[in-house]
C-alpha cells in the first residue's frame, strides 16, 4: 500500500473525554469516537500481530473492534514467550509483535535485521518473590539461595543486570532454570523446591494473594541502569513498515488511545486484565494498581542494553551503534503529535 497524505494525528484529549461515557472494555462509544476522529483506509489491510497473554498487553484485546471501521483487519496470534514472537516476526510470519525490550540488540547481534522497534508498552517495579519463611532482605542474601528464573527472558536480563550493578556474583546463587509458563514458577515456590522466583505478572502476585510468598520490596530489579523498567516492546517487521505504513500508524494510534483509557481507569484496567489473561479478583486488581501502561523505553536505553549485554558476554558483538537505524520512535511521535 502506498503512503498517502491522510491525516494521522488525533486529538487524544477529545478521545479521552469521549471515553468517560463508557466503562466497557471496547465499548461502542469509544470505538465510534475513535473511528469518527480518524479517516478509514481506502482499501482493507490486514495486520497480524503476535502477543503474549500478559497483563500489560491487555490494551491490545480491544483493537480488532476499534480498527475494523477503519478498514484495518487485525489478527492476534498468541505466543507464550517473547522469544517465540521475536522468531516469528524475524522470519516474516508477523507484521507486528510484542517482544522483550532487549530483543532488538539480540537480533542484530545475530545478523537479523528484518524488524524494527516501535515503542515500549509499560513498566512496573520488579520485586523478587520469596517463599514464606525464607528471609531475604539484601541482594547478598540471595547468595546460596535457590532462585528460579527463565534463562534468556526479559526478566532474566533485568535481574542479571541488577546483580552486576550491586556486585553480587550470579554464579554464587543456586539458579534453577524453569521453562514454560509462569505457573511452573508458582508451583515450584509453593512446593518449596525453590526459595524465590524471578517472574512476571500475574505470577508475581499469585503467591502473595494465595499466601505462600511475599514481595521483597527492598529489592527492585527494574531499576538497573542497563535494562530499566520497561516490560516489553512493540516491534514492526520491516516489510510491514514499508508496505502497510498507514495501517501500522492506525494500529499505533488505537493502541495508545486504549492504553490511555485503561491508565485513567484502574478498575477498567483490572477488568481488561481479567478478560485478556483470565486472572480474576484480587490478583487482577493488584496488577492494575502496580503496572503503569505507557512506554519508558528509549533509544538511549536500548543502546545501554546492547553495550551492557556485550560486556556481560550475553551477545557476541556490541551493536549499540546500529540501534538508531532500527528504532522507529519518530513514528509514535508523528501519530500522537508528541
């Protein structure tokens, strides 16, 4: 599809005002308000987006209905892990994907240059979840403890970078590598197989609500200089960026508008978390209260990630100087007027 001169920017304040008339997840009033403010594509365009069933991606659930009146057909494909979504977009199976905030430098270090970073999607504190009865108060207290983690995951990068900055040797912790969904971490913690887990929502809140674990709130591993607090990243395939740019812009606008709506109404966010992940009640409410929707990812942050991961030996080459060529943050600024 050729790029047109259509107006892409929308008045976010006007849309947010319209949102106050509805509390539904993708209510008719919101869908209509957004569609009326935008110009539909002249011909239908299909976008295939890969997404994990994690709480901070709840805004994506409403997008198929929001975009349909604008001639954008959105197909959402579910992935369990960011790494799998990264592989799918790298091989051309997806137009867009939610991946880890460090996945761009990882791909570039492997000479994969078929996708580009669009925007971050949310942030939150990341606390170690310890089993009741296990005393952990400092980073040094982790030495000798059994700590479960998903190797190579987004939270793994955050955790390892934080340990390094606090001079705690990773190899002096008894690391237990766990694959698969987050429920495997919760089961290991509840059984007493491990002393602590490094995981993601809703699996961080589950042990607290169900009474067999607690957050070590003095140990927040989201604040490392190298990795930061970003929970994920929206990426676009180079092919989609070049061939479906108008549809991609509408996707970005719709995503940010729904993100803003849920950010302004924590109860609606909790309902969206339930609808998207299946998590209900107190856990959904805790998640909505903890997560801040909206990007904190920046070009500079990704460059720091790339350089640090090379220094740690995670990736073979320093690709920090290549990141600017594969970061499309200006597109988000264009469509939002930011």
